[in-house]
């Protein structure tokens, strides 16, 4: 089904390039969001923010795509206004008219591998390693591992969705992958002693950021500011009291089809996320950009020296600064 949707999305992008896409003029009452992932425990904070944007009178259209690359293409092609992913390489490599507006969360992924097959990174030299998607932060992590450990994976496989990778790991379809907090906890609980975690260097870089077409962002600053205000409010509420997520999930009737085995991971995930400052209080801004430059240059997804890269070439900070000011003033 996802493969078919990916083909449909690509066809739609082609039609847009031929002049049959959506109007490029600003739409103050609608935000089209492309999610290069599936709705899940780790995206619930974003789902809550989007529902709160709807409550403020702005229509939100959310489209789930097979991977982050398709979400990037959707924004570039005008099929979406806002995307969620890691578009640094795309912005630099294609000079696409994209700018980042918010760091959704910092990198907190865990390499989870079959303990018997791979006691350490060296045992994975020449072996298959599975990540989320091409151009994602998980692929960047794999690239850094190859550099720091002096190994070369035999193949990098792409399997979108941490839940999907966790299930594949438990079924033996993959033996080494990268998982987020809730799915790492789920796998370790389901098969105690079968898997273990390999080390990965700490980083303050972004896992995923929100980004949009520059022209649309400039034409729709009011809507963008509302979106950022709700993202900031949700992040600060989680850091203050993680149970905010479960209360808002119930109030807004979100993730009603969450598998029972992951239900118990929801609150612990956001409790751990709060403890580890997974969600920034200010969407990251310049500090996040600096950490991202270092990480993605080292990962080979950005060219140049980190100190030579300009924040404004990748980020659009005006609506973020205004949103932070509004939230902090309580108005």
C-alpha cells in the first residue's frame, strides 16, 4: 500500500511540475503538512500541536508519505507547505527554495542489534544495517558509525517507521537497526537477552525539523506563527508534565488504533523525553543549526566546514523569534 501511495505521490508531483498543482499564492487559513513517517508514539506531540492549530481556526491537512524523501519532494513540488524531516543536504545540494523553521526534537536513537550475531560494531563490518530512509538522520548516524568505527556496512537498507523496524527485528527479518526510545524499550522487553545496544556518540543535532517553501513561509507568516506557538506550547507542557500528552491524546481522540503493546510505552517515552530534553523549549534556532552543521558535515550530508555555513541559508528565523516572544509573554 505504501509503495502504491509513493508512486501516486510521485505522479502528483510530476503533474505539479507541469503546471497542474496547487495555487502558489498564500492561504492564510490552511497548512498542508507532509509527514515522511507514520503517526506513532514519537509523533504524537506533533499531532497534538496540529490539532490545537485546528482549534485556532486554521485548517490543517496531514499527508503520510512512505519516507522523508517523498515529504521533501512534496514541499519542493508545491503539494505540501510544511514538511517534517532532515532536509539539510537537499537545501544545499539543489538550492531548493526551502528553509527550516523549527527543530522538533534532538537525536535520541539507539542502535539495537542481535547480541549473538553482532557483539560489537566491528562484527557489522560488511554486514547489512537498516535505517529509516535515504537522507534521514538515521542514515547520517550510520555514516558516522562507519567513520568512527573504521568499518563499512555491506548494505544500508531503508525501512520507514520505527515500529516496522522493531517488528522486523523481533521476527528476525533484520538483525541490526536504529530505533527510537519507545520501540527500543519495546524490543528489549519483548525479547530480553536477545538484543543489545551498541554505543553511539552523543550529539545535540536535530532528529527531525519542520521546514517549508520560502515563498509560502513569507506569504503565510501568521499561520506559521500559530503553528510554531502550538509546537512550543506542547513542548513546554511536556517538559513540565509528561502526562500532558496522555490527557491531550484522550481529549483530542488521537492514535486510537495504537497497538496494545505500544500503549504502555507512551507515557514512559515522554517521561524519558522530558528527562533528556528531547523537545527544545525554543525550537532550537541558531544553536540547533550550529549543532546540525557539525553533525551533517561529519555524516557527509553537507559539504564545507561547519563554521563556514550560514544559518540564514538553511533557516527562516523571523516567525520563530516572534512565536517564542509571544509564548513567553503569555499573550
